[in-house]
C-alpha cells in the first residue's frame, strides 16, 4: 500500500513538471504562430503568446498529473505481479 501511494505521488509530481514544461512550450509555439497578430495586450495586458504559454502550461500540468499517476501505478502493478 505504501509503495503504491509513494509511486502515485512521485508519478504525479513528475507529470506536473513534464506537463508544465511541455504545455508551456506548445502554448508558446501555438501562441507565437497564431496569436501574434492580435492586439490582446491593449485589453488584458498580456501578449497573445504569453497568454497561450500560461494556459498551455496549466492544461498540460493537469493532464500529465493524471497520466503520470496512471503510468506509475501501472509500473508498480506489473512489478508486483
């Protein structure tokens, strides 16, 4: 039980880091490509690529936390069998 819990926490933490970096990068690429020409700065104080990077980092982190936990628990189940 303790091994599964520790593996789930570690998988979630690693998923958070990977998801935030990967999602931020993808958001930056997409935002720089498609949102660079919009005048979003006048309304909210952020450039389009900055906003896309922040949103991408948040979405990537949330998704990869769940994926990281599932992968870590799957590895523990395979090793214990």
